[in-house]
C-alpha cells in the first residue's frame, strides 16, 4: 500500500506522521540506502517522548529492525544509536544494547560492519544516585552505535569523512626527512615512506567525539519564540552527517524511523541526499519544519504554518534557497 500524504515536504525529502511499523510496510523492498535512527532508550525513568522498559525493549525494537532489513538496498546500511542504562535500583549496567545487537545478527541476518562509540563531552552526570550522591560510578558519556549491513561490503568511502591532521603530522608533511624515518613498529607492522603522504586528512577512528550542544540553533530559537516544546532527545547534526557522508552518495535515500526533530533529514538535505522521516508525535514532527525554513522567513509566517499543520495536518511544501 502507498504511503499517506506527508505532513510536509522539501525539495529533497518528505516527513510522515505515523507509526513506523506501519509506514515501513508501505516502502518498496530494497529501496533505502541508509537507515539511521536513535530509538527511545530502555531507561528506568519514563521520558515525555515515550520509552519502553528494559524487559520488553529487545523484542519491541527488533520488530522495527526486521522491517528495516526488508527496505535496505543490498549495499545499504543501518546505523543504530543506543544509549546505555543501569538496572533498576542497582549500580549494574543493563546489557540491552548488546543483546539487541546479538539478536539482529544471529536472528535477523544483519552483519556488524563496525561498532562506533559516540562520546558526548557535554553529557550531564547520571544516574544521580550512583554518580553524584554515592560517587561510586563515573559519568556515562558514551553511546554505542551499531553500523549494520545486509552484506559484507556495504557502500562506504572513508575519504569523504577524513579529519584534520594533527600538528605533528602537518610538520611531518612539511619535512618528512626530519620528522620520520621508515621502520618496523614494535607490533611488527612495517611503516613505509607512503606514511608521509598528504592524503587531504587523517582516517577517523570509530570513537566520535561530538558535543550535543545546540543552544543557539535556529530550531531551538524558533521553538522558544513560538512556545513550542523542543524534542528533548536530539541528535547533534554532525552525528548523522558523518554517517550520511560516509555511507551514501549524493541522491541516495536516507530514512529515520524515529525522527523526533528530524535532525537526520536536515543533515541529508544539506548534503544533497534524499530523505524520509517517520515520527509518531504530531507536535515534534510539526516543529521539525523549523530546521528547513530560510533564515529570512518571518517568524509570523512560520507560526502560521505550524498552527495550520497542528490543526489540519494538511501537507505543506517548504522551499529553501540553495546553500552557498
């Protein structure tokens, strides 16, 4: 069955209101190049955006993942961000994020292409009981991110996500004879003269250090100006952008099945990828249009669009000026 009318569209994508379990069934098999999402975490304390308890979490999430497998292209990727959690009333970690990984690979036929770890330096200390009060645990500041695929060789090109060289490496490039001599490392690896080549940047590691701070973003400013509640669990845009650049080509299709404030769609749009966003909550999906409006669009105009979407859910199209 075809998808219903989107809540809003842009020149590159479409945002749909509804349950992702139903919306995924509307997509053609092998039609999506990248699914990147951060589902509600399996936390002990209930959040306003909705989350599932740890006992039922693995079965709940695997139902979505099974449908993701169907819609991925043979060389497509599924990037799943999962935060850790503690067991109820115990300073012992839950293993749900590892158990879901084993289930996806052992039972749903996904392959683990690589594990990533997102380090968020700005994350607040938690849980308060074990970290702040009793001081027997450290701050939990890392999320596990599973890069999954349908094949051994999903589409990927690390040259699109190179990171700046260190100052030491820059000096080596300027004068390789002074700062580097080819030799065999203690590990037995032979490092030859090609090590001194300037390839435009260094290969990134699987530890992604990205602060989750966007206090001055246009999205938050408009939420405040219009009295709209911002989604409380937002991606920093650099996170989905890394995987979009790494795992897709311009024109490919990127999908987020728990879109929230639709940071993934914005990252895809700014990098000339087609996108689709699925979100269950009307309020959150409506306010996500703030990520796509031009800076010179009047706040009053945006307010009218937002109010009309909330009242009528009649689809609108947002045209953004081409990026410089």
